[in-house]
């Protein structure tokens, strides 16, 4: 009887596993800082019987299709006059497929991202505002 109850509980109850990853790029100069933070989330619903196998498989590098996929691109600009914060929900993409090649040119920051309108032929403007006083003097860092 106890075995039957354990089997029933194992089949009926699920565990929800949320796997998240993120990366950031910082561009700055003496007057301002711009952070671009990309985050993606994969959600898996796994019944209790399969959960130990799921963990082992994931630990060994096995990949299963997610039940839920989400992604965000967050920008934070910090200047002497204040801060701005924007979040854009984007379709989930495979790791490494988000915006890249952030480049400051003439007061705007460009990035290559086909999902946001850029392409190999021409990048999309991600940020265009006039506190980029020193234009191309922004330095960068990946984290």
C-alpha cells in the first residue's frame, strides 16, 4: 500500500526548475555609465520520479526542451543628472545569440541584433541620447 501511495505521489506532483543565465556589458567615460544586461530563463516542469534523472542529465550537459522560455534586455544609464532604466522583453534566444558588438559612435550606441532590427549590413541604434558628450571616448567591459 505504501508503495502505491509513493508511486501515485511521484506521478502526480511536479517540480518546477528555473534555469537562468545573464551577461552584461558596461560602456563608460568620465561623465556617464551605460549597462546593457541580457537575461534568459528556461523553465522545466518535471515529475518527482524523473527529477533525479533530470538533475543528473543536466549536470552532465544534457539539454531538454524547456516548457517556458523568456528573455529580457535591460539598459541602465547613469549620468550626473540622474539614472534611466529600461527593460525590453525579447523572445528567448539560444545563449550567445543576443545583442553584441556594442559600439559608441557620434553620441549614439549601436549594437548588432537582428531581433531588434540590426543585421550584418547595419546595426541597430540601442541608445541615442545626448549625454554621450565624449562620443567615442566610452570604454567597455564584458562581465
